[in-house]
């Protein structure tokens, strides 16, 4: 495997998607892992680009076939990362962005993939988080309430991550995330052709 994995989590509404789109447009060599989900598409979301939108039956079949590197139930929907497509992206030399929740990140952490870096993006505060979630206008009231309730739980997992950053000013957050990725690319202990292979810890 040539590319690294960047596992990125945040409470819903923290601005992760906005940040990732900016960073991916500005930094070459990054590929986005398109997850499978049973959630309904939001207006503007495209199948195969934002997610692979599938039925519950389809999702169950993929679980049974062992096709997921990780999967989890998040906010009453299922989400999963396809093992084969991540491997193909990384083998092709791209660094792969996994936009996954705290449960999925824990599964990846337990796999002990040496070339994976874990980044948690926090909002400036819960009030601002709710403002952003409502401001996005894509969720109804009960979904916002559920996502806010889950946010408090997700924030407690932040200390498990190697990098913590706050998305307050968007421009500064873009710079911080880019800097983390650039530094990780130079980190000798995570070098794809380095010690990881010798230790047999590679994917
Ligand atoms: P997530 O992917 O984490 O659920 P989004 O990227 O969809 O969040 O962002 C949620 C809302 O917050 C969007 O309307 C987005 O435009 C807005 N937003 C994102 N980052 C910031 C920021 N730094 N300051 C203010 N608003 C932001
Ligand atoms: P949303 O519905 O807002 O797109 O995403 C909800 C949550 O699901 C976010 O925390 C997002 O990171 C997470 N998520 C998206 N894809 C995956 C995945 O493949 N696996 C896991 N575990 N979580 C995912």
C-alpha cells in the first residue's frame, strides 16, 4: 500500500465536509473514500460522489460478504467503508480521506494500520454547532435534536485522536488541516515504504 489513510471525524455540523472540499481542492494527491450509506440523499448530493446510496438489504449483503473495512450505525442510518476501494485508492498512490464517525475510527484504530493518522474536528462550541446544523437547512427538527444529542457523546471521543483542531475561522481551519496532512506525509514512522512493512503492521 503506497498511500496513507487520514481518518477524520467530527460531530455533524462542525463543518467537516466544507473543510474537506477546500483542502482537497488545494492539496494534490488526496482521494476521498466514498462510503456506502442507507441514508436518503440530501438535495444536491450525488450517488457515487458524496455516497453510494443503498438499501438496507444491499447494506446487509455487503456486511455478510465482508466488504466493509468498517461500518457503523450513526444517527439511525448505516454507513460503511468499502475495503477494496480504499485499498485500490491507496495502492494507486493517493492518500485516502476517510470521513467516518467515532465508532468507525475506533475500528480502524484497532486494526493498527500504521499508515493511518486520526484527526478530530471540533466546533467552537455546542451553540455554534446547532446554529450551523440548522443553518445548513438539510435536517428536520427531530434530526437536528438527535445529531445534537449524539454530538455531546462524540466529543468525549476526541481525546482518542492524534490531532484535535477547532473549525472556528474556516480559512485558519483549512490551513491547519493542510498542515497536518503535509506533516504526516513527512513522518518517517508512518512512511509506507518504511518500518511499517518490517513490523508486519501494514494493511
Ligand atoms: P459536516 O460535514 O461536519 O456535517 P458541513 O460542512 O455540512 O458540516 O457544515 C455545516 C454548516 O456549517 C454548513 O452550512 C457550512 O457552510 C457551515 N460552516 C462550515 N464551516 C464553517 C465555519 N468555519 N464558520 C461558519 N460556518 C461554517
Ligand atoms: P452525514 O449523514 O451527515 O453525511 O454523516 C453522518 C456521520 O456519518 C458523520 O459523522 C460521518 O463522518 C459518518 N460517516 C460517513 N461515512 C461513514 C462510514 O463509512 N463509516 C462510518 N463509521 N461513519 C461514516
